[in-house]
């Protein structure tokens, strides 16, 4: 099992550019999440999904969009990147009955200049 | 005030030492509590759950004090491999899982 994988691992964008981060999990988990992690702050939830075709906003959703067309994949999009979106992005998944037991991907380090 | 607060550290301890981390949370309705571990430039991983009765996993002991709204993690006989950031995590119900900013631990030979 690969667990949770993320692509790309690193990316540098210019302000105003767009990109999509891909997350994939092979554990058949129902729930998936996107977080960002900034120095001195805890992980903050951007969006989450409780199943294929459903998404919901988390704590810091502005500037991001998500889609979950397949159970195993969860995409995070930045339509017009801003320097404030420079961060490390983590995807996670969890079983339905144990949402606290989250399995994280290795992260994507994004820099917006 | 942050919903989950931790001392950022770093804690620098020699091998074999006992070290304790505390974490406070603000929402008295919080339901479940956990410690995650995050190695440098890696993803967080679940370390252990925290129960009111306390729970132990080898050299690690976690405690919850609901009255004072704090959680603790005790590491005995520290190893070099324990060097990491320890994240306090609180679930207030459903999907509202709050991660603390973490406490950094350096264990030195």
C-alpha cells in the first residue's frame, strides 16, 4: 500500500498563476482533507470531503477549490495564486468511523512569488 | 486566544531524560484528544489517543484533565529517535479537528 500520495512535491508559482494539487489514497477511506501548515501555526483545514462527489469548506477555504470525482482522489485548485498561499499543503484521509485517525500524504511545498 | 495552545519549545534534553509536554484547549465541549508526531519536513502521524483515565504506550504516557482543559504527554528514557515535533490535537465533534502548532523536541547524545 502506498497510503496517501501527493503530487507535486514542490512547486514555485508566480502571482496570478493557477495550479492543481493531486492527492490519492489507496486505503478505501471515505473521508479526505486538505490542510495547509505555516510556521508557528497548526495545520488548518482548507476543505474536506465525506465521499465521492461531495465537498465542504473548512477553516480557511478562500482562494481554493476542490473536487472529488473518484473516491480515491481529492484535488485542490488554486485559481489565481497569491503570495499568502505560500505554504506546505498536506492531504489526509481517514476511515468514516474514526475521523481522528488521519493518514497524511508527504506534503507539497508551494512558493508563490 | 488559540483553540489549542502548546509551548513551542524547543525542548533540548539528553538521552535518557524524562520530558513532559502540556497542551491547553479552550472549548470545554471538546470530545476527543490525541497526540501526533511530525518529523522534520515530514507529514504528521498519529502517536496516541488521550483518555481521562490516562494511557500508556511503552515509554509514552498521555493524560487528560478535563476540569483544567489540558492534555499532557510524558516521554521517559528519551531516545535520539524521539526528536520531532509533537502536535496536540483536539476534536470538538464531527470534522472539527484542531491541531496545535506543536512542541519541538531535540534529544541529544
